C-alpha cells in the first residue's frame, strides 16, 4: 500500500515540477537568455567560418607551391634523363675501347 502512495506522490511531484519548469522556461527572462545565447552562438559561427576561409586560402597556396615544386623536379629529372641518354649515345665506342684495353692489359 505504501508503494502506491509513493508512486502517486512521485507522479504528482513530477507533474508539479514539470509545470513549474514550463512556466519558468517560457518566462520573458528565460526567452531573453535564449536570445542572447543564440546571438553568441551566431557570432561564434561567423568567427569560425572566417577562420575556415583563411585556412582554405592557405591550403590552396601550399598546394599550388607543392605542385610547382613537383613540376620543377619532374622537368629537372627529364632533362637529366635526356642528358644521360645523349651521353650514352655518344660514348658506346668509348666503352668498347675501354673493354678492349682491359682485355689487352690482362692478356
């Protein structure tokens, strides 16, 4: 029997607390607090978005510089490969001569 009274008391207390909470949350002062909090959140959002835009610009600059460096390295590597190919075309006789000299020196 006591359990029933306890359950009823908890229900009634919760209902009263909920009603008082709704009245408190819907008061003019509470709405003023909500308005100021929302305004602060919007200001924070603007600040964050400005920071994000700045970071995006910096990342774009870094990416462009990195691509430029890679293109320059690729061009240098290609030039070195062409230079090595020119040297190989010009010196097969020199290689053969060195091989023949070595054979004669050993023999």
